[in-house]
C-alpha cells in the first residue's frame, strides 16, 4: 500500500465508459473475507517495517473465519537487473513456504507484485523485467490449485503507469503467466493507485480469467490522517459517519453495481482500512460501514492489514482488536 495521491484519484471524475474496455465475462473470484499480510514481504527487506510472518499466523487468521489472504511481495528487490532477471532462490523459497502455510491452514492466496517502484517511473523500460519475474513466479506456483491461488500482476499502478500504457506494460507478464498457467485467475487493478474511479476506464485483456480489482480508502482525510508517507498528511481528528460520508459511500457502491452491469465482471476490493492513529472504536465503525455497504453487491473484500499501520490484529497481545472481527462480518472471539 502506497497511496500518496489516492485523494486526488478519488476526487477525479470518472471518464465515460467505452464498451471496448470490457473483456469476456467471468465469474466473480471467491475471495470472501480476506486480510492483507501487509508490511511483511513488500518492504525493501523482510522485517524492515517491524515484523516477519510467523508460521502460526495463518492458523490464527483461518480460525477467525477468514477465507483468503492477500500476500504483497516486493519481487523486484530480490531479482537480478539483467535478463533473465533471476529471483534469489532463498527468497523464492521463503515465499513458497509462506504460501504453503497459508494453504495448509485452508486459506486462498492472492500473490501479487508490490512496490516495483522503477516500473511506475519507466513502465516501458521495466515491462520485460516484470514479465521475467512473473515467468519464474508462475512456473514455481503452477502446481497450486487454480481455485485457491491467484496472481495479481502489479499492485496499484500510478505515476507513469496509467491506463494509456497499462496493457502494453502488463501483457508481456500475462503472456509469461499463461505459458504455465493457462486458466489461473489473474487480477488487474487500474491507474491512480487503483481507486474505485479507475474502474470506469480500466482496460482489460481479452482473457476470460482476468479479474478486476479496486482499493478503497475513502474518505482519504479520515483513513490517512497523520500518515507520514503521504506528501501532505491529512490532519488528525477527522471523524467518520456524517451524512456526506454516507452519501459518498452509497454512491461508490452504485459504481460497483454499474460496473458489473456494463462489463459482466465482478471486481473485488483488494484493500480497505484506516490508520492506527485513529482510536480503535472509530476504525471499527469505519471498517464495518464500508464492509456492510459493499456486502450489498456481494463482492470479496481484503482488509489492510493483519498487523502494522492499519492493523486488525495485535501481535503483542495476540488478540484481534476489539470489534474488528465483527466489523469484517466474522464472529468476534
């Protein structure tokens, strides 16, 4: 998650939809209740941002009732710069171990490429390397069941990676995936950090196994108040739950209804949540409001995140934060 300009993306008016943007109809992905393993494998090095994934984390997540975990991975930090862009064997084995643990616990896994910063700055230059990374990832995980493990080519396109060049940039990676995974679901999100308005003009390949996604951190002045990684952090103290907030949420749910109607595709929410600088009770209120609203359109939702920054679970006390499981529509322990 790196949403420095998501507020701008959210504020942008959605462009007119062209029927040419729709690809073949596909069933919705059975994401269900999902949590991101955020700030673990997508820092420059595992552990840099406070915590490593523990072997029993997935048992805790599964016992709480979650169906899926989304696993952000900064593959680009562990690969050669020159072709064939070899990924370090030790890191590949680490990711395989993590995926094995999640699957052993009965969880679906969304495996993505996260924080490929150079790609966002120079998409054309780095598209071959992205394809090289995915060729290796796809081959390593080709034996995993397609109904339980899914690929997401690139998290939150932004900067120079826009809808104008998205397909040119991602198609080589998709082709590399299809060489070994002919029918595995592959997830694609849109420009401007995949905000909900990006769906209006999201171009997708003509591939029946492509699943669209979007991220939801609206209203940004609430969810990111005090966030140090934002260029101009929103000030602390913003509350959530006004009539204007509810109207905006209702309008956003309608955008998903409209998208499903005109494309035949059901997107899922790959990230949503609020920063831990906000009191827990207020975060819970927000989480529940968003989850309940989008339940009306029957989409999967992945909370950001398990621990760290926008946490649902306190790794120090070994407990879910009060009210968070209920907010996710799960039975509070």
